[in-house]
C-alpha cells in the first residue's frame, strides 16, 4: 500500500545589503541595476528565501547547513546550484514543490517590469508550471535601510507534497 501524500508549507526569509560593483541576481535572473546584493554566494535572496521555505516545509533544515558562509570554497556560488541541491534533498525525502509564493521588499529597482521574467526563471529552475509560481514586490515606503535603497529583503512560502 502506497503512503498517502500530505501537503505542507514552509516559510523562508532573507535579506542582503546592496552594493555597487555586484550583479543583481533575483530568482536566478540577472536584472540590470547599478547595485547588486552582497553575499557569500551570488546574493540571490529570492532563491535563498524559496530554498529555506522548501527545506522548512520538509523539516530538512536551512541552506546555511548545506552551504555555510564560512566555507571559502563555495564563495560566489550560483544560487541556482543551491536550488538544484535543495530539489535533490526534497526528492530524497519523497517531497515535491507544488507552489511558490515569493515577495521581494525593495525600494529599487522597481520590480514590476521583471515579474514575468523572474517567474519564468523560477519555473526553469523548479519546473512546477508558471501557474504555480507567484513573484511580486513591495516597497518599504522609504523607511530604514531598505527604504534608502541600501538593502533588500525577501519572504517566501513554499508548498510541498510529501
């Protein structure tokens, strides 16, 4: 008798400072901007939040356990590589992502023109269908580091069947 799948949800969050001289990568896609996200990896906080949410839904830890920021051998790693590893962890646990809801919080650049391109990039990585991927953004209304364009944050909810 086959075990019946159940649905679980996980929440992920990430934040990074914005600095000149770095590429801005979100959801595996490079977005033209004068600043990028500072991080041990490529700084893709959308993929980081999504991956942490997926791992959380499967009770499989968080990406820092698999890719610690103290490991100099992975400095600059593409977050797409991290996401592919997370998919393998989920597969080993018999889990599959069925829905992604991702919200970037940023003052700049404006994200709306990039919504569909990021959704398509996320679908290329996770292969769950565009109808199962939500990507959106909110401003921080000029408040704090995010509001001054010095940082970005991202929240994600990932639903899995396991």
